[in-house]
């Protein structure tokens, strides 16, 4: 029987040994990422299921009792109708715990900025006329009146326990003019030495360099805070992969996950 682990979440850290998993679990342990955690044994967990409350589920360790983990997953996750889910599980778990679901395998790639000194970019001359890059924390009162500010807040709320936690522990940058935000880059999965990068560009402004410029400011800020930045993307998202390279990050891991719609 799986049991909820509400405290001392660090007990499950050794189960998340791949780099893309360590990035996530370290942020959960630090209290900077939302998660519900269940384990097979409270004193010495061998298996853990983690749900971020939104679209990511992680099952780490051997699923020796697949029927128990499936019952837990259906009771605690599927019953909430989470929609599209990314399942970070092994092939064995996919075949046992998630048997019968129409899972699709997809490939992801992780980029890292360990050793980056500063992005090799000069931002200002490349910013289209009328636009600028602003730090969210320093300009929040000015930014809140702009179109798409609510989208930025929604992105932050989905990756942090609260927007207030983000204001204390997080940071981010936006590309904007006097009326609208066209791209935002926000900290997620933040721990003592690591920081994930969340980025989005409004569709009408994609392909104009805004993602590169905003991400460059973000990576430079990480360097100043002695945080190693991480960029996670689908392998077939070529524009995203290209931006990661342009701001000085290098590929460290390619891995598979499963996806499925649980609407």
C-alpha cells in the first residue's frame, strides 16, 4: 500500500538519479516546486510516485505491486481529470502500472549551462524598435498593466507553490513594449545550485528573436547568482533547441517519456 510522504521528502532523492529527475526532485525538496509524494515504505522508500498537481507524473523505483500503484494513480490523479500528462516512468512500469492506457513515447532533451560565463550575445542592438527586456521582479507594477501579464502569472503559478514564493525565491524576464508582453522566461525547479528555464513566446511574435534575447538575460542572471541553468525541450521542437544553443547551453541528456490524455 502506497503511503503519502508529507515531510522529509529528501528520503526519495536517491530514486531520482537521472539528471532531468534530480533537477525536479531537488526543487521539491527545497520547497520551490509543488508536488504530492507517495512511497511504498516511509522509513526507507524503494518506490515513489510524485505528481506536480498539473501535468507531470513521476514513478521512480521498482513497481513491485503494479496494481497498488495503478489504483493510487487512478484515485489521486486520474480522478482529477488532469488532461494531458507527461509520465516519467520506465518501460516496465508503462507495461504494468499503466497497461491499457493509450500511451505514446516521446523524446526529450536536457541542456545545461554549467561553466557558462555569459551568453555570447549583445542584446540591445537586436531588440526590435519599441521593445525592451525587463526583469519581472523589478518592474512588476509596470508590467501588470500589459497584455499577457496574466499569462505570465499563470505560468508562474503552475510551477511554484504560490506566486508569493516565486517573488521570494524566483526571478524572470519579459520582452515587451508599452502595451504587451510578447515573451516571458521564468525560473522553475529552483534549488540551491540549479534552475530550470520556462519560456514562452506569443505566437504572432515567434521567429523574431525574442526568445533568444529574453533567455540570454535569464542565463546571464543565473550566472550572477551562481545557478546552473537547465533547458528541457522536446527533441523535435527545433526552435527551442536552437535557442538553448544560442545562449550557451550544451546538451547533457536525451531521454524518453510517455504522454497520454486523461481528460
